[in-house]
DNA sequence: ACCCTATTGATTTTT
DNA sequence: TCAATAGGGT
C-alpha cells in the first residue's frame, strides 16, 4: 500500500511544526498557519484546539472564558465539531453566527449604526444624482418641475412596478404620463434607475423618521441568515451588512472590544483566505486593543492564499491589514503522490514548496492533452479502462460550469427547461442554487416540490426503506397489519414513466380514495392547494412564470409541459445528484465545488473561456511568465485563475489528466512548464 | 458612419 | 448584474 511509510525524520519534522504552533499559542503570539493543499490543515486546527483545552482549559473554566473557532461554512462547522468531540470550552460556528451572537443584544447601538448607514446611503444616492450621467435628464429640470416630478413618481408607483419588466416600447406606453418631461422616457433603463433611486431615498428617509420617533418595528435591526438581502428601510440586513455593522460596533465601542478579549482570549479562524476583509479588520482592532490594555489575547489564522477562489476573501491581503503576525508554514503533503505534488508546486510558484511526507510516494501520473470537444466522452472512456475505473475506484471529472455538469450527469433536459422558465430568465443567478443545492432546504420552491415527489417515489421503490420514513408516527399509530398492507398496496400502485404521468397517478389516487391516511401521506409530499392536474400545473406556472402576460401564456405552458414530460429516469439522476448518491463510476463536479475534497483519479476539462471572461485559462498560460509587465488588474486576474487551477489539480491523489478543448499553440510554453509535454488526443 | 438604446445571453460559491 | 451585440435613428 503506497503512501503509508513515514520516516522518523519526517515524523519528527511534522511534529516540530505542530510544536512550533503550540509555542505561539502558549506565548500568545498571534499567528498565521499556512498550509498548502492536502497538508492536514484541519488536523492542525483540531490539534490546536485540543492543546488549548488541555493546557489552558482549567484556567479558562475558572475565569468563565471560552475559545472561539470560526469556520467558513456550516458544513465545516459540523466537521470540526465532529472531529473535536463535545467541549463546553469551544464555540464553533460561522463568522456570521458568531458576530450576530456578539452584537445582537446591543440593540440601541445597532439601531444607531443602522441610522447612520441609511444616512450614508441617502448621501450616496444624492452624490450619484450629481455625478452620474444616468440622472442628467432629471437634473436639468427646474426646482419646481422636480417637485412636480416627484409627486408624479409617487402617484405612479404601482404602475411603475407592474410594467417594470415590459419591453421598452410597452413600458413607455404604460408610463406615457411622464412624457411631459422632455427626453425622460427616451432611455428606459436610465428612467428606471432615476425612479428607483427616488423611491429608495424616500424609503430611507421615512425609515429614519420612524427610528427617530421610536416607532414600533423600528427599534431593532433584524438579521435572518436564510434571507440574504438588504431591506434597510424595513430594518433588515444581509450577510455582508451584518459584517459591516459588526465592524462598526467594534470600532466604535472600546468596552465591547474589552468584553470580547476578556471573554474569548483565543480566536481561531479556519480558511482565512476566504474570510472577508471586514472580519480581518475586526480581528485587527481586537488585537491592537489587547496590546493597548495589556490583556492576553491570541488569534490564529489557518489557511492557504493559493486556495482563495472567491473574490470576496482577503487572500494575500491578510498581512497588509493585520500586521505583526507570526508565521508557521507546513510544507508536507499527506494527500498526493509526488508526481502530483510536483505539478501543484509549479502552479502555485511561491514560497510554499511541498514534498510528500511519505517515503513510498511515487507511482502517480499527470498528463496534459488537447482535443476536440466532441471527443470528451472518448477521452473519459479511455481513462476508465486505463485506470481500471469501477464503483470502488471512481473517476471524478471536473467541468467549469454547472450546465456541463448537469449534461454529463444525465439531466440536461431538466436543467434546460428550468433555465428557460421566466423566473430564472430574470433571476439567472438563482438557478444553480435553486436547482442544484445539496442542502435541500436551499432548493427553490418548485425544485423542492419535484424533489419531494422523487424522494417519495424512491423510498416506495426501495424495499429497505423503513416504514417510519414513509409514514409519520401519527399516521401508523393505531394501524393493524391489514391496514398497513392495504395502504402500502395503494401507494405501490402509483406509477408512471414521466413526471407527468406519475403525478397524475398520485393525484388520481388522492381524489379517488376515502382513506384519510393515504390522503395525508400524499398531501405531505405534494402540499398543494388544488389536488387536480390543472391545479398542479397552475402552481408550477404561477411560480416559474410570475406576472405572466397573456401573449406569453402558450410558450410558458409548453415549457412546463416539456418539463413534466421528461422521463422519470432523468429525474432520478437529478435526485441522486442532489443527494450526492451517484452510483455511477464517473462523478461530475464543477471545479469550485471540489474544494476541500480529494479523489484518486481526476480529469479536468479545460478551455479558454469562463463566464464573461473569454480569455481566462489561455490568458493565464500566456502571461504567467511575464508578471512584471502586467497591470494590477491583470495580476489579480492571473492570481484568480492560478488559484482555481491549483485547487482543482490538487484534488488528485494519484492520477491527473487535463483535456484542453481549445487551440493552445500560442501558449504552449506556459503549459509545458507546469505539465510537461502536451499530448494530442485523437479519437 | 456613428451614436445611443434595446435586447440577449451567461460563472463559480458561501453566509 | 453585466458585457457583447443587435438594432434604430440621424
């Protein structure tokens, strides 16, 4: 078994790194712990927590103090809690949960900060009115005319929103009353911005008045972690604004700083590279205040700048915001064969150069191919046989977009019909969350409904399903064996080959039975107002096509019919994808979604473009040698691509292949320097 | 020929 | 939301 032998020397060296870290903890020297991909960062984090508990736990308990551990995601919170085991001394959570917990009791201060945010926003709007070309037409009106205009805008509020999404021509017709102001309707998108800004400003002003008069509902700021939108005029704030307020309150109140420092003398932050600059600034303030008042306080940042793939994260800027930190680097790799380690070292090309901790670390393979898009399948198949891929030794294939992942995972029709729906044409960025979230509570309303139907069907078809997973206790309470048999036989007679025929069968069962238990089970799954086929379709139509116009009715109905007529076998694939239970030997992911994971065999499908950026990977390979000649903007771009390439390549334990779908002849050097000889894949 | 506006199509991920 | 492109007017 390769990757199993560690020499005494390496064991000692690895141990020394951890000891080094513990020394920093014991002497309260705040530290950055840099550790590349696969080096055991989470292990080090857990060991640090254990060290603090063992060595300083007694003291903490006596002073009623706690350790704070911040993770980037809820999934990571769960993992840390699981690996650490229960401890009263450690608070593990995401930054948002922790900050809200710390500041939510300071209601008055928060409202004060909120009011000043509203004032700032009003100022921003007013500044834009002066400086932004969008508002020129409005600005050229006389003072009196402006007053008159505002009055008209108020009167037409309902009409404005009713026709907001109309085509320009229709919109102009609907709001023709504004035509008395010359040129105002000439550019519809500018007009919309003007009116929206006016409404926004009025809302904010109104809110400030309510706050000042201490009106009910305006005495506290509301944060709801499942609703990420600012509605400042309703006292509601988004995730980002929460962090902003957290920073404001920490900056403004020294007493709060001291309370945090004294109550939580150890703060450990996981994945620091993805953490917002606002949070780092909060930590800096705490750090500096602790020095000022000479109280013991320790902060540690665990992470890796090369794995910063979200632009909102602090990345390399950590050290320029929070200065005077000690640094501990871990340069062993515990994940991959040396062949892979060598490649990922070249990609990151910085002061972190990993080597495998294992003696028996050779035997992996890396290769870079170019090929036609049409031969992607053949490329994958070639490696299925070459690497002996089967259900136990899977192949993981990485694509840039969810669209491609959906297609290769076998549910392109479902993805296509949803992306075609009116709602997702408008809220394009909502599609992937609504349709593909592994956390089913985040699925959109319709995807969630379809998911429940498939879950219901799946459980019925699986003979190992426990009764309690289909029937809730209050349903099977008081039932005898004969009742149960007949109920199950009723349920099992529901069938269909497409979603349409299956739902039809469910609904017929519902209306055709007098059994209340059966009705209850079906309504728990479907949760409709109207249990008819028309009712079901209208429900879909209503949610997938809000504010539907008569002339678009036919196309909408057709798209919904198409969605429902997709075979159940395709829906099953989608269902398994959501549950992360693909039983196929090949599993498809987006590059981004593989963060933190590791796979034996990895194929990365790559091309020039990504999203709006047409020159993405080609730009990186072409320019990675000439960084000195690039603008700051280009350097940021190079770093972004580099990090994404680093994250995706470092997922591989043993075998790594890249298939590049565009012509690479103009940037071969940039590729060969990392991956060696460029091979050509011909079917 | 040029300028301005309307329409269209497209990334990833977290809280 | 944003950039690229299509379209319309002068």
